[in-house]
């Protein structure tokens, strides 16, 4: 089974994803070093996460947004099966993100990150377009209503949702994030329920978990937190509310600081509501300085039937 190996002496009240050199754990699956747990995924890539610490070792970098702000865009199709328009989905996402960004940190203040609603977009692709493709990007949230394209290891349609991060391997800077919801195989509800629904997943709970991944949080072991590695339909509503472990995680990843009103939420190579194939040349709304030399994509999967969460990745190259 693909995922993080969590045996060893490291506690796990919260965990953050980190980018480490392949030599960091000597290429050994399940090793633990300097507070970092590492595992070799089935594709041979190294996967590491940092637990219960506010700073990674010098040869590992936290995977996080580094400019103080970012943004998300909702695909304009919304979800017919859930009876939600794109603007309604955006409202739920805003609530989910605000759970993280308005949390009261243990030492005072709020996490030093702001997430903007960048509007509704027609693009439904979760690709990251590097600089040499001369195309803009958007951090897209999309429902897969007809077919789930992310089957992994024979799991079929079991995944409830998938978050994909693209980041700089050397610095850990996140440059793109996309969330896919598997409404082709699973039913969701947005009702303000007093009792958990045993048949439908609470969408706000699922989105709160996925936006945690969007920000860079890893799965938490041994803790009743939003970022737990397993859930069921009747438990998903519990993912709406952050626990002290979740708050400690987001505050460690984004220490409290004043948000600069002039911060730029646009993607590194420019923003576009259109997918690359539909973008006229020079259509990007804005650009950012600096281009990462190497990228890797990590995917977090929320699984149905109480199976849990899983992590997978694939290498990406950005040559400019």
C-alpha cells in the first residue's frame, strides 16, 4: 500500500510534508532521522514528513506557500449531483480555508497566510504548466461527475478526493495546487446536520481536510485531528472543526505574521482561467519572478469505506 511508513520513535501529534535529498535516509524505507519519517513509495521516489517539530533539519525543506498568500479557483461546472453551483462551492471552500487561516495560534496571532478566491474558471485540468510552455496556471477545484481519472493500485473508484501539489524540490515552495472531488462514485451533502449521515460524505468536512493538504499539511497518525489518515461517511462531518493538533500544525507551517496587502496571489508563471490549449499567446494576467529548477507532484487521496488516506507522487521537470 502506498503511503508513509510511520513506525519508529517519532511522535505524531501533527505532521508536515518536507522535501529531502534522496540521500537523507540512505534510500531505506521506513527510516527515521532527526524527527523526519521517510518511506520509499512504490514508484521508487522518497517520501518524507516531519512530525511534532517547528523546523526541519537543514537538509530538508518544508513544503509550503512562501509569499504570504495564494488563491484558488472553482471550475464553472460546479456539481450537478450535489446540486451546487460554482459560486456555492467557492463559498464552502472559503469557509474551509478560513478554518486554517483564522485559527488562533498557541502563542497568539493567526497563521501568516491569506487565501484569495480567484473566481470561477472554465479550465478543469489539474496540470501544472512550466515556464517553457508559456501558459498561465490556476489552483483549480473541480468535481469529477462522470468518471474518476485517478485510480491507483487497483483501488477503483474508492478515492473520495485528491489534492495535487507542485513544488520546488530544492526550496519546498509550492507553486500549484489542485483539488479533485470524486462525485462520480460518492455522494456528498452540505446540510447543517445534527447527526452524521451514514451514506453521504459531508462536503465541508472533506474540503477542510483537502485544504489542509493544499496548504502543505501531511497526514497525522495517532490523533483525532482533521488530518487523520482515515474517515467514513458518518464521521466526515467531524472534519469541519480543527483540533489543537491541527492548529499547532498550521501555525508551525505558517508562523503568525502581518499579511502584506500587496502580496501577490497569482501563480509563478501567470494566472489564466483557461487551460493551456485554450490560452492565446501572451494571455497570462500577471507573472512572478523566479522559476524553480525541479518540481515534484505529490497527491493526497482520501479513501472511502474507512480505508484511509494515501500519498503518491511523480517527478516533474521545469527546465527554465
